C-alpha cells in the first residue's frame, strides 16, 4: 500500500503536466484516441460532393448551427449560409480535382468529441482562367448527435 501511495504521489506532477506541453495549453484538446472510421467516411463523402459539385447530397450530415472557418479567415455560421457560400464559390471555379493524402478519425478523451483531420491537394481553374494548386488541411468536428458542427480549414499555396 505504501508503494502505491508513493507511486501516485510521484505521478501527480506528471498528470498535471499532461494538459500543458512546453508552455502551451490546447484550446480544444490534447488528448485523443483513434475514433470510429465512419466519421472519416462522412467527411470524404463531403469532399467528393464538393469535387463533383453535388453539394446538396449530404445536407443531413450538418448541424443547423455549423460554423466553418475558411483558410482566408472567413467564418460562416449556420447550415443555410454555409451551403450558399459553398455553392457560390464552387460555381466560380472549373475543373476541380482533389487528391487525398491522408485522413484520420480522432476522439477527444477529455471533451468526448469526435474530429476528422484530412490532408490533400486541390487543383482547379479560377474564375479568371488561371490554374490553381493548393495544399489543404481540414479539421471537421462532430457534435453528440453525430452531425458536423464545425470545420477549420488551412491552406498552403502550391503542391508538394
């Protein structure tokens, strides 16, 4: 019993440090495990819908209160506004193709939330006829009902 007490006494400082690493504290979570891959499948279907310009196919996957933060910093709130914004943007580009490098479904153990991270490259022709290639990363969050309630997008110019 004495050894168990000493173990817990010594382990306590390390348990406290698990939330703060090298002076940083995660604003969402820093404690993840691999989650159900069906979450990734949902996000990949949405990427395919965007690529195929069939954005109405899976509207039931979104929470009414979904908030998306795009790579340029634009924040769009609500399912209706996000759909309108996506359709407007998608109609302004041509020859849209995406390649997916990797994806992973994660579960935050301290927040009990599911997220999907996906990385890829998009190529398209913009409204001025200029070819564009961008590296893209997105983080998609799911609420307790399994609906998408947020998306964060990051982008870098050029391909790999």
